[in-house]
């Protein structure tokens, strides 16, 4: 079965085709980062309008790259939430229109399930069961995954997400949007030991997280420099960036290790935008062998939002028998 998938929950328009038998055939992506940059964050109305502009050209490209035509598609899939309402509606309405026109089933996919299953697109592919550390701009969760559709929440953030902590700290350091990669790049030239930052909830005994205090701690350091009549110089900003990254990575890695110990599982899957962070990857590569465990990541270009993970999640759900493939159901709702 050939599934055409659409992702449009935030600032990336993604389209992909997955064959349930052969896997990912092609995917295309347009990121709106440059467009939102001058506003310092995603402007929802601009995001929706840009998805409208991009989605059909990307669909044509994806099908052409896969050597397919619209007649080859057997089902469509789309991100139904969470995300920005207007942005989600673009992908949902294009998918449902396509399905209606061609008399095909349309499959609604939860964006986080897309991230969660994306490491299965990598080689080697992790076996079930595994612990998943889901770290995106909106979510920070640890989950036990026993199979497709069999997810148990082990812990999550009580306030900001890890990506949000990266983004907000980056903003305080005067860096542009999206802050995570910018802060990570700046941290490469910094000395993390120059600033002592808190590791919130490191010893809380559970698998929950909290990042809002960290952001406040960064703000306090920036304000302290300003109070003395100055600003942080370039080296101090790099040092503070490195300290912030180290604090976030420490907490994420420590809680992921704790989840492995608690569940007795030996496989950790890291998914979501923050999974692209090099320090997090290096830290886990170093610490997990001590637990006789191993980390799995999605291919780097599939860490942040993309259509491949949505079409793939639909394919996995179909194969697991979790989808009723109805051709007469084209009303659509999105869940922001
Ligand atoms: O998964 P994603 O693309 O979108 C959401 O579903 O939220 O994640 C985006 C988040 C942003 O907060 C971004 O700053 C962060 O992932 N991010 C990074 C890196 N690349 C993306 N954070 C730290 N280091 C990176 N290299
Ligand atoms: Zn995402």
C-alpha cells in the first residue's frame, strides 16, 4: 500500500510517500525558518499561508521523486495535531480533498507518534520494547514503547519543554530563532564550567522534568551583567550558552538513564528536534554502555518536523491493524 503523508503542524511543510512493504520512497520538505526569523518566532498566520503555497508543489515533487503518479496512491495521512490550528488545517484539508477526489481513506496521525516512531526509519532499526525520550519544542516526555500504538507515559515536563528551554535561553542571549541550533553552535566556543546553573529535578526521584527555573537562572546571569553597566561579552555569552546546554543535556540524559534502570530495558530511542543536539548524542553514547544499553536516533534530517515520519507512522499503524480504512469519512477535525 502506497501512503502519501502530509505534515504542516508548525513551520515545516513536509510531504512523503511510504510503501507499507518497501518503506520510505521519497520525501520533500520546506522550512519556513527564514520567513519567521525577523519576528523572532513562528507567526501562525504567516505559517498557514506559506503551507498553502508550498504543499502542492512539494506533493508533485515527492511523487515524481518516487516515480509515482497520483493514481498510484492507496491512502493519505496527515498530522491532525498537536500544532497550530491554521497550519494543521492546511495539511488536513489537502489530505482529505485528495482522499475525497480519489476515493481513498485518509489517516489522521498524532504528531508525537510521528516523532516517536521516526527512529525506526534509521539503520539499525531498534526492536521493541524501548524507552523513548521525546524532546521537541513543545514536549519533553519519557515513554515506554512496547509496540506500535502501545505507549505508556513514564514522565514528562511539568512546565517548559527542553526545546523551549533552548529557544528561550537563546533569545535571552540575543540569538535568533530557532534558538536550539544557534545556542548549540555558540556553546561550541564556550566553557560550561564558568557559570553554575541548576539541574532542575535531577534528584526528584521520578521521571518528570522542569525547565522553567533554568531559563530564569539564565535571565539572572544576563541581568547581573547588565546591572554592572555592561553586557555579556562574546566569550561570556558563549560560556553561558555552553553552561545552559550542559544543564539541559545533564538532566535529559540522567532521567533517560533512570528510565532505563527502572524499566530494565536496554534500548533508548531519542526523537524530536532536540535529538539533533550533538552534546546530547555524545553524552548518551558515553554513558549508556555502562548500563549495557544503547541509544538509537532518527536520521539527522528527520529529527525535526518532516512528512516522512507522518507517512511512516500511518504505514506502521496500518500494518499493526490499528486503522479502519474508511473511504466515506472525509469530515476532518484538527486538535491544536
Ligand atoms: O521536533 P521539532 O522540529 O518541532 C516540534 O515538534 O516542536 O523540534 C523543534 C525544537 C526547537 O525547540 C529547536 O530549538 C530544537 O528542537 N532543536 C535543537 C537542535 N535542533 C533543533 N535544540 C538543541 N540542539 C539542536 N541541535
Ligand atoms: Zn515536531
